[in-house]
C-alpha cells in the first residue's frame, strides 16, 4: 500500500514528508493506522547526529493507533484493537523481561538497525531505497508495520492523541522519579529540564509524595508550566537553584536530582551532584551525544557523601504494566496528559513542531492524523 511518512535522508536536513510504499506485515508483525505521534527530543537527535542511526529513516517513536491487519503467528492482536507502541520492544522471555525489566529487553539491541525484528529487512520503501524506523516504529507516518513485541493493547475509550504520549515521555519521566530515583514521601526533588520527560518526572515526584519539587529550566514558559504539573519551586539554572535549595531544605539539599535536559552534558554532572544530598541519588535520564565519553564530577564528593549516580532508560519501568497503570491514573484525574500537549500539527507540520521545540515554546507537540 501507499502511505505518507516523514523521512530523514541526511543529518542536518529537515524531515521530508513524502509518499512511501509499505509492504504487508510479515510473521509476528502488525499493520497499524496511526492516530497520533508525540514529537520527542530523541528524534531531534537523529537530525543532529547525536544518535547515529542508519539513514534514510522514518522518524517517530511515540505513537498510538488502530490495528488494521495482523501477520502470520499473531494471536493476541486483531484488526480494530487500539495499541500504544513501546519505544523499546519487549519479548517477555529474555532475562531482563522475565525479571521485571522490560525496558532492557534484549530486542532493544536491534533498535539501531531500524529494520524488522524477525528478519532484518524493511517493510518501508521510498525513492527506490529501504527505509529504517526510529526505534523500530516510525510513527511519523499515517501507517506503519511493526513487530508485535512493540505493541501494548489498550482500552478503546482512551483518546489516542493522549495515549501516544505513554510510548516514551510519560513513562520515562514518571518512572525516573518513581522507579529510578525511588522518590519517597517527604523527599526534596530537583528536576533539571522541563520538557516532555521533565514534566512527567515532576508528576511522578508529586504522586510519590515529595514535599518540595524544584523545576529547573532557563525558559520561563516551562517553569510556569512546571507549577501546573506539581512543582513547588522553580529556578532558571542549577547555579541559581543551589542556594535556594540549600535554604529551603535547611541545608540538607535534594534527596533526588533527576536530569531530563533535551541534550545531556557530562560537564554539568558536577552541578547536579552539588544539588544532591548526602546519600542522595542523581538520575541521568537525558540522552547524551553518542561520542561523549567524559563527565565532570567531584569523585571526592561522590565518595565522602555516599552519593549515587544512576542511569535510567524508559523510566526503568515495565511498559506492558506501566502504560495501562498510567492510563488508569489519567482516567482518575491524577495524571495530566492533556496539559502536556502544547500544540498539535498535521504530519506536514513536523518541521514546524520541532522548530517550536528548539525555541522552548512546546512541552510536547503532537502530530495528529485522520
């Protein structure tokens, strides 16, 4: 079939919205008509080259839609089912999945290849070339073919233009607080960077019972939005936040610091650790450039104050359990998905949406299809 998709052909170039050819689903695969896709900063890393995936590639990894067709061997999904894509597939059988760490499923090692899990070939084609898929998904498209391991079935009453956000940013941010940081009632928490992930780290800290939640971002609009998601204090930089947190916490500092900037910078980790309390935890969630191999930290501070530095992928969660759980919190009015969506765009507006992200005027832009 023919459909439309946003394709990146060269690093540093804009997304090109064009007609592509899409093959039917193979064994273990499903054809999905997408309803919406979030525009996550990670797709911007493709454009800048910070994530060195093979090009050409269809962008997008935060999507939701309706199953149209299933391939041979798919028994638990059927046409008409509503699904959210998990940006990391989960097989349910590897050591990570079977011990409750679906975010580290062995199938995630195939993401950089961008081709189908079953045979390493492509179902998406344009201009005579095979196309890769961001995170094996390619949600910047009206239709896509993905492996069943990337699909989480959801109830049909949830708006798909909100459910799509659970495919990455919501679970990643919320889980960074609840699972990776292990925020507890009464904690002082600092979230550095208030985009689609940071906003949900704030929501996670609020739901976990933090008494102070500091939102740190240079953009005033984002600091204002952070208060709507549950932040209690704001600052424009970690340097500005340091004396403020020191005073407000009576010198104990932040029990948990969560780094959710658009692009990570190893040179800033020392500032994050300076905000961190004795025996506190610094969670690194933001993506760093692939070739960045150094970080600026006070190792004496790390040792003498028994501080911890922890990495977190997909919020250290289990998407098959956490996505339905968080949709339940949305239904109950405890998790704000509506406020995350700053603007919506058609597929043709993908470059406009990313320009707004670069300017700091979007918490989350969402592409909405028919």
